[in-house]
């Protein structure tokens, strides 16, 4: 049986062991590479202050690389008796390299160890979700460009309101996603701080060089106050999940719109049959299950962020084991968000546009406000013009040329002046920034551990 890091002269009650460890040792498979990377930085820090000799550091480095290779082949095992990946990693080093394995935990607590691994996981998760979201935004922009002048009824309260276009609809989501990504810039800066060296919550009386280990891991800075570093566990997770939830809310709205627009009765768009599912009893059915589940998994993401906040809301300062339960919502939130963004991109790319149905949908009532504006332009005041059109709605005629009608909407961002360059410019600036961050992370992973990424 694995020896616990806190093992003394008694064994834990097995019922309490399985309750406290729960599924944490399984979840920790997703943190192994992050922990190895942070452990390498920590070991180099110990070498710098003479706690590990150069040859001990070399043995530890070799051991960490071996574990990374085992992990790559799906062969690094963590058992319930290990409790977590941290114990399993130290256990491997001690078993294989003896004495130096027993030194790796000097000046470190599992509290800052797991916190650092999670921080690294979150920093990369943010970069990866942003990358996929940029692709989704790009697909929406391409969809808009391919359908620039295709009219579409604009709706409020779900009722027909005014003439709109397919491009206006698609670009609204592209811009929404890009703004959400811009909003995450401050979040990246928060995640780009190293908690390593905060130990159990109060630091240690050793001259640990926190700046050095932070720079080895490519962190922009050290998270200064060690107690705050500990207390930020759960908070940053919740902030990241909140960011995911804003993306999910956009995806839920896209999905809801598409469920309506692909209704056979409207037929504005069609989902190819490969992007629908069938019924076990009704042979004709082509159901938009992908869209429905994207909508329901949005609820899941919202709940995960709430779950983390509920766990941390009453915690006193310093480490508390409750933090462990914020790990599952974080990892699940990341995985589900990636799926949501990718499936939505997939469905948007497969959408078929039925221009005839869209034009057919642009019936006369959509033009009531246009008729009011025409009266205003010929000198009438708005309120009287509104009333005269409103009292004679049967006389409202639709424009024969719906495209020309769209072109009359010339103010910035309207269907006649979509200003697509705005989204293009924002997309390429965000892409450049995110790519350079991804490059930066990769460079550090390679230098320390010879790997490309922590989340595989
Ligand atoms: N699994 C634990 C967590 O995620 C690891 C840290 C345990 N620390 C402790 N003091 N019991 O928080």
C-alpha cells in the first residue's frame, strides 16, 4: 500500500480514507503534467539555494521526465491509497532515486503544490478555450460574409419586428464572443501569477526564491501575499468558470435561435441530416439534439461556477480541505466548455441557408416602421406619422427589393453598413495575442520538461 505524505505510526480508517479522497485521485490524472512541470521548477529552486545538490537535481529531473513519459503512454498510475498525484509522484521519485526523492517536498506543502498545478492548468485552459472560441468567431464571420445581403426578419418578443439580415445575425454573435474574449484579458493576468512558495498558507523559514521558480514556469509574476495566494484558490476557478459561462450563454442563444430558424415551418436554415438525430418511433424525425444539449450544458456551466462559489463562501483564511471539491467543477467546466465551443463551430459550419424562405419571411408588417420613417423624412413629426401608419396597417406594403431596403440602414453596425472590418480587426488582434501566449507557454514547457502542453 502506498505511503501517504503525512503517514506516521498509524493508518487511516479505510472508510474515512475513501470519503476524503473520493474521486480526487482520478481527477488528478489531469493534473499530472502540471505537477511535474511545477515540481521541476521547485526542484531547480531548491538546487539554487543548496538544498539539492547538482546530482540530486539531475536524478529528480530524470525521474520527473520518466513520469511524463509514462503519463504520455497512459501508464502512470495513481491509486486511492496514494490520495493524489502529488503523493504518487513523490513516491515514484523516492522508490527509484532514494534519498533525493525525500527532499523534493522541502519548503513545499501539498496546498501550494496542488494550487500551482491548478494555476498552470487554468492558465493553459484559458488559452485553449480562447483559441477554439476564436475559431468559432471566425466561422461566424465567414458565414456572415457568405450571406451578406440575405434578408431575414428581425424579431423582438419573437414577433416580426423589422428587416434584418443573416449577416447581421451571425456577426452579432461573432462580436459577442470577441468581446467576451477581450474581457478575459484581466483574468489571464490574474492566472499568470505563481502561488508556489506560499507553502501551507504562511510561507517557510527557508530562502526560497519565488521569483526564480515563477520565471521558470513562465509566470508574469509571483502572487505576492502568501495567505492571499492560498485564499485565491476557488476564487480564480470561479472567475474562469464565470468566463466560460459567458461563452456558454452566447452558445445557448445561438442554439436557441437555430432551433427556431431550422423549424420546418420557418425553414430559414437547414441542419444537414448528419447534424440531426432520429426518433425510435417516428421515422420522419430529424431532431436538433446537438443544439438542445448545447442549451442544457450551458445550465451545467452556470451551476459549476455557482458550486465553486458556494464552497468557498464561508471558508476561514488559510487552507481548508473544502478546496479539493472545487477541482472537479473546474476540470468538468473546462472540458464541457471546449465541447460546447467546438460543436457549435461544427454546426455553424454545416448550416444551409434557404434564401427563398428568408425572403418569403420578410412580410409586409416588417416594413411598418420604414413607412413611418419615410413620412418623417418628408417632413412629418414622428408621433403623428407613427399614428397614421399604425391606424392603417393594412396599407403597409413590403419593399419589392428587400436587399435595397437593407442598404438603406446605413448607420454603423446596421444591415447596410455591417462594418465587418471591425470584427476582422478584433479577431486578428486577439488571435495574435493568444498565439503568442500559447507559444510562450510551450517554450517554457519544452525547456523544463521537454513537452508541448500540460492539458492533453
Ligand atoms: N487533494 C487536496 C486538495 O485538492 C490536496 C491538498 C491536501 N492538503 C491537505 N492539507 N490535506 O486540496
